[in-house]
C-alpha cells in the first residue's frame, strides 16, 4: 500500500509528483496557503481537498489522529457487540461455525474497509458514500443514484443509532435481573431507558461538543482496558468447554437445506459486530489532515478491533456453557458472566459493557448527524436550509443533531408498542450500509475498468486497486443478498426478515421526496467539484 503526497495540476489529473508536505509548503505554495498550513485547525492538504471538492470549510478541525482512531474504534465496539449480538450466529454455525465465520468475514470485509479508505483519501468529505457515488458514477445517473444513496445511508445510520439505545436498555434489564430474576421489564420501561440515554448523548453532541475529541480518546483507553478487565476473570473463574466443542463442526440449526447456506447466514451476525469503520468519514471536515489520517485510522482500527472481537468471541465460546443453553439464553453473554460464580463480577462486567456501548452511542449520534447535515447541505432533505446550519461557536451542526435526535426518538417510541416492530425497522441498518458500500465501490470499479482518471489519493492501493475493489464489490453483493435472509426457516411474521421491504419503502419515500423537493434543490455534490463546476461558481456553503 502506498501513501502519496501528490502535487496535482487540474489540467492533468493523472500527473502525480511525489513530494512531502514540507517541500510543497516551502517551494510551491502561495503566502495564503502557507498561512493555512500554519493554522492549527487545518493543513494545506485539507485546504487543497476542500477547494477541489468545492466546499467552504465550515468547522474547526479539532480531531487529531488519536481522537479519530478513538472515534472509529468506539463506533465499532467490536468486542462489546460480539458479546451482545451473537445469538443468531449460534443458530447458524454453532461454536465451530462462528469461529470460521468470523475469520472469513473479518478478512473479506477488510477489502471493503480498505476500498472505502482509498475513496476517503480521494474525497474526504462528510457526505461519504453518496458523494463518492455522485463523483464516480456516470454523469447521467449520478443525480438519481446519489440521491437514493443519501436517503438510504441516512436511514441506515439513524436505525443503527436507535439500535444502540435498544441494546443499552437490554443491558439495564440484564443488570436488574442479576438481583431480581423474576422481575418483568415492560416495553414502556425499556422505552424510557432508551430515551434517557438518547438525551444524554444529545448533550455531548451539542453543548458538550467541545469535549468530543477528548471523550473519544478517553473512551478508547477505557475500551482497551475494558477488554482486559472483562477477558481475564472469564478465563480465570469460569469453567471451560473443551477445545473440541469450541472448534467443532459447523452446525446448521436454522433449518436450511445446505450447511453452506447456514454458514453464510451466520456471517451476517459477525458482520454486524464489525460494521461502521467508515464512521469517521462523516466527520472528515472536522479532522486535521483528513485525507491521510482517516484512511489509516479506518484500516488500523478495523483490524485491531476485529482481533479484539475474535479473542472475546473465543473466550465467550469457551465459557458460555453448552450450545443448547447458549441458544436458549436471552443474552448468551450473561451465561459467561454468571459462570464466573461471582455476582459482583457479573454486575461489574455488565456495567463496563453498558458504559462502553453508551460511549459508542455518543459517537453514533455524532456521525449520524454529520451525514444528515452533509446531505442537507446538498439539498437532499426537506428543510435542508435549516438542517444544514452550522453553529460555529460550538463547532457543531446543532440543527442536524436535533433533527437526528428527534427521528431517533420517534424510532424509540415504536419500541413502546412492539419490540417486533422496532426490530423490523432497525433491520434496515445492515442492508442500507451494504447497499451504499456496494454502489459506491461499483462506481469506483467502473472508472477503473474504463481507465478513467481518478482524484489523487495519499492513501492509494496503486496496482492492487482493481483486484481489491472487485473482491470488495463481490463480497458486498454476496452479503447484501444474505442479509435479506431470515435467521431460520420456515418463517412467520415475527421471524421474517423485513429489512428488504423496509428498504423498498425508504426508496419509495425517497422517490416522493425527490419529486416534491429533490429535483428542484438537489443537483448532486459533483457539480461543485473541480473540473465539473461551472466557471465563476463559488464554494458550496451550508
């Protein structure tokens, strides 16, 4: 993998001369650019990227490499989420199947992460996938594809944000059940807990937003320390399954006609726990030297968290008890915690898990609100002029945070009526992400197939770009198909996977929105990009 610091002429998009930042600063840049480089809020490369993208710098760039690394790691929370979301993988794979599903998924999805890292370096903007689709797709289709992707991405992040509050409510339930095992946790109580945590995250994303980079660094340290604090007592205190049980054959517990189908359905569980390494893409305009910091932070944090998640999953499989008990448990990780034989340890480990996922929800609201803000800036949402307003004193898109929080609140209220209905809605999360990944990678792949020039990237795959992109596209397509499968067959209304239907509904709403408002206000972000924007067109502002 090659890291480039290009000096590029707009008249020859493919001409790249390797020079480091100091050489460019001292020998080629204007006094204005030198001042920009010395500005503590952004580098000369940030200024160059924003000019190429045709966007005004709206934020102070307060996220450095460590805070960015923490931001991605906290959204991923892989070892935490592998504990709370592994149930369907136990059905489709069993202990041994989960091990191989994890190894396959971690490396295969890694190709998607590396491809997105390269696209981030080409176009480090808060729009993320819908911007890349607009810039890289054939011009006649960019407006419609990017608009649909913007809606899909926004709804995917929103449902993911709401699911985080739901998981927190289940952890609160687990804590209560340690002391009151017969207590019934009603829907309205779960909803109140979700709303409480939502309000908490709103504070840290508005009035407390100045603390956000520091919170991400502290949370990262706690994330790493929490891993050690959790894994050690499980290995020391809990009885262990045998290695032959843990590394046994793949179990087809979903009723599928072929074990291979069960295996591929099980990989979706693993993918959910590794989803979201592109979270920092949506704060790209707040990251110093974003074109190189975010790509490397994405790749390193993804593979580090994948390794931590694998170690935690192996630990849980050894300490959870029998496969039958694990499948029948409402929260399999609680079996492992209970098997330590200590109520205090059980409570402490569950509390650590809850605090870390709570910190992840702060990150989730931040990245979701930035994606909504970016799409509004491009005219993609109703009320876009109000939503895209930036409160510069607080360095935060205040109205976008409130809009995102309100929509998350509405989703939380669905839980009040029916947990099944709530789970149907949030099932959109994985499908939406995979859909935008696949389309954006497909557009990049098409440009490479056609040998069309691409924007310069300081994180470049070079000659490996085409094969890596092709594998990433095929893997995204494969997982998109299997993310539409139910956990088991036969199905009824409560066990069916309603994600595809919800996605279709979202696209239907997007079509109506486009006909009513979008076709007038949304042109696609590519119209501001250098080489496309009209002469005399200024920088895009919020």
